């Protein structure tokens, strides 16, 4: 029995050395505040960059649409090769000789510049207006993407802070378990303790060490996730303090959902864009009028084409029958408008429901946090009393180990309750449109 106990005792220094090695292998992380993390994410996150490029793309589409009602200048060149000259022969008369006139030369080179100036181009006008509405929608979408990235970054940041709390709780539990083991080992070596007490203490220390290493692993994963969100090449650590703005009242948050929530504003913008598109159908029934000017040059000149010249035209195009194209476009746009209105109504209802639910969750989380902290304080006090009783010989170390386990569980629950309280506060701020 004593050989087995001695073997178990030898394991403890190895466990502690392994823990020290694992701590040494953890790479140092840059520590940032929540505000700095969110700002860096908004500057470097690929999703934000993609949203910004979508705005740039919408700006380019405005330029394309505007080209439909701006002047267009084109140049044309033509070389013609005939098998022989085309001639016109005038027979001789009593007073004139036979005359041969070249109508078209064997080799001809011609060129012209054509300037087209749209005078009435209603479809192009309305297309430009729709492109501008699309740009405003893209800007609103980019703002909503920034909100989502900021929310994800804040969640990851709070997760890192929570993992730090769990690691601290594990470290405290490990120190307590190590002190209890040292005490039981010293008593056994002095001949006044029991081997079973030492074995129980060592088992408890190994259990605590397992929890500590698991929490360290989760902390490393949380740091890497935060680093990815802020666009860093390595893990990012969080400062313990989390500064969140004060949450609004539920009435103010619900009333301001339509104006403060970026996703609801995006839906509202889409309704406005669809309404404009549905109202622009008149442009397909208007005529198209353009002025066309064409200076030209031809060498050699022909019977019908001088060497230099110009011509001007007014071209009027009146749409009469299009096979149902315009009515189909009108029905499609009306359906899109009805769809966007339904989406806006559903989005606004969902936003208001999220605000009410998150407000309730925040209150409950704060109450749970207060209770969890009280439970942790009482569990630590119970552990102290169990230690005092054990050292006085009034109890066995079973009570000490049970009390230590209860204290660890209470500290873990308090850390988790603190994380839940922060997350619920963040959720309320995001739901009410007050973050970032």
C-alpha cells in the first residue's frame, strides 16, 4: 500500500511541471481594449472591405446608367475594294462626244465621326435614379455589415474575458488543492496522517489540473478567434475591463427600432428603392428622340458622295408594341415592392421582439449574477470552515474536498453568470441599435 502511495506522490511534481511547461508554450498575446478591438475589426475585417467594394460597385453602376442620356461620339473607317471601276457611259450625240463617268472607284477609303445627342431618353433618366437608390441601399448594407462585425468582435472579446475569469478560478482552485495536498502529505510523512487522505487530495489536485488545462485551451481558441475578427496575424488578448454603454430604457429602444437599427433601415431603404422602380414604368411608354450629326470624308469622291461633307438628323423612336415587355416589367416591380414591404414589416416586428426579449434577459442575468456571486462567497466560506474543522481533527478530508469542489463549481458559475450578464447587455445594445 505504501509503495502505491509513494508512486502516486511522485506523479504530483510531474503534473505541476507539465502545467508550467504548457504555460511557457502559450504565445504572448497583444492586449487591446474593447473599443480598440472593434475599431480594428471595422478597419481590417474582410466583410467590411467587401461591403465597401459593393458601394464602389454601386457608384460605377450610376456612371453606367448616366451614360444612356449623355452624348455619344464614335468614329468609323471603311475601305472598299471593287473588282473594277463602276462607270457610266453617255452615248455620243450630234453635238457631243461619248463621255465616260466613273461612278465608283475600284479602291475607296471613307470615314466619319458620328455624334449622337439624346434629347428625350426617359428610360436612361429613370435608370440613373434607380442606380442612385441602389447606391444608398449598398451604403445602408455596408453600415449593417459594420454593425454585425462589431457585434461579433464584441462577443469574441467578452468570451476572452470570460475565459480569463475561468482560468483565474481554476488557478485559485489549483492553489487550494495543492495546499491541501501538501498539508496531507506533510501529515503522512510526520506519521500523524492517513494515506487515504493524501490519495484523495492528490486525486482532487489532478482533477483541478485537468480543468485548468481545458480552460487554458479554450482561452487560446478564444484569443485566436478574436485575432481573426480584428484582422491580426496572431492571437489577440483582452483587457479585463469591458466598458459597455449604458443600455436604454425598453420604451425608448422599442420606439427607436426603425431609426436606430441598421438592418431595419436597410429594409426601409429597399422599400424606397422598390417603390421608385415601380413608379418609373412610365418611362417605357415615352418616345426616344436623339440628334445625330455626322461629318464624313471619302476618297475618291463618287457620283453620290462628295469628298468632304456632313449630315444631321433628328431620330424619333416611338414604342408601339413590345410583346408584353412593359406590362411584365410593371408586374414584376409591383411584386418586388410588395415583398420588400412585407420584409420591412417582419423585420421591424422581429427587432422590437428582440429588444423586449433582450431587456428581460439582461435583468434576469443581472439578478442571476448577484446570486452566483453570493453563492461563490458562501462556498469559499464553507471551504474555509471545512479546512479549519479538518485541521482540528473534527472531520475527514472528504468534507474538505467536497467543500473545495463546491467552491470551484460556484466560482465557475459566477464567471459564467458574469459572462452571461455582459453578453445580454451587449445583445440589448445591439438590438436597440446603440452599438457600436
